[in-house]
């Protein structure tokens, strides 16, 4: 029996990039405090060490921002996408140490602190993304089981077709209720709706409530049709709940990008303003 093992980007090559990032942080911290002990005050961003740490931090930030471009190129070996993502995560986390040392622990209401705050926001949202990719795919699989997205949609379409067929003996009011479920049920909706699962206005749910509130039918044929349609609407409610949970988890998987990407562009703009102001007014 063939056995296959999957190595995630966090564990890539035995945590190689985690070790590199940790070593970089340890060296930078050791040098910083060694220099600080020889000076009257800790090195600031304007010292030679501050410039060195700042240059390294800017270089890392620009390189990390190139991941979106790198994702469009598939390669193997040392520069594979998995290796790149692993380096992206761990070197990104190392910026919390390198950039903080670059500031010399001096903060204020200025563009320099703004760039630092944006960097921390980008790192925090990236950490949320790592958590999402590490945990949510398992929830996706657990929710759908062996059912694919196409099978979910096909099941809903089949239930609608069966309801349409079963509704033939109904009067105008009963047929209108069935049309409400078939024609106005919203599977997904906007991003926030999918993320929160706010489907209190579900047309199928309203149709099911109206169906149950109908007076007793006058014929056995209509009674049998209503009973069958009620069962089909109940099955549709279960199928909708399954599909909507799936879309909710997918929305959660993507939500962090709505912070991470805009914050990255804002960080790059703030970094440019930080660098220009330093060399223009220093």
C-alpha cells in the first residue's frame, strides 16, 4: 500500500524558515543590546544600526509584498511556492522584532509610527490568515463530507424540479407558495450575509411557514400534494443549510484578505512617506 504524507508550508523542510527567522531575530536583538550597552542611550532609527535595521526591514516588506506576483508562477525545488509562502510567514513575523528595534522604542503621532502601526496590522491579519488556512479546510471537509459543490447545487435543482411537478394539482394560493420557494430562494447573497449566515428572510423558510398555515385542502389529491411538497421543502431547507455553512466557512477563509491586502498597500505608501521624510528633513 502506497502511503503519501503531506507537508504544509509551516513545516516546510523541517521548519527551515522558522529557524532562519528565529536566528535573524536573535542576532539582531543581540547586536542591538550590545551596542546599547556601549552608548548613553539606546540606538535610535537615525543611528547606523537603526539605518541597517530599517533597510533590512524595508527590503523584507517589499519582498513579502511580492507574494501575490509569485503565486502566478509555478516552480519546483528551493524556490517552490510552498517554500516562498513558508518564508513569507516566518520572515514576516520576524519584522515584529527587526522593525521594533529599528524604531529604538521611540513612538509618536507621526508618519513613522503610522508605518509601524500599519506593519503590525498587516502582520496580525497575516497571522489570522495562517490560522484560517491551517484550520478552516478541515471544517470545510467535515461539513460537506463526500458531497461536492456541484452535487449540492444539483440536489437543490432536483428538489425544485420535484416541487414544481408535485405542485400541479394545487390551487392558485398553493402554487404561489411553491413559486416563492423555487424562484426567490437566495442561496448565497453578499459577502457579509455569507460570512454571518444571516438568512432570516429565506424564501424557502417563508414558503414552508405559509404552506403549513394553509387551510385543509378540499380533495385527497391536493392533501397528498401538500404533504409531499412540505417534505420536499424540508429537505431543501436542510440542503440550503449545508450549502450556506459551506459558503460561510469559505467566506471566513477569505475575510482576512479584506484587511491584509489594503493594509499592505497602505503600508507601502506610509513606508515611502517615512523614507522620503527622513532623507528630506533629517
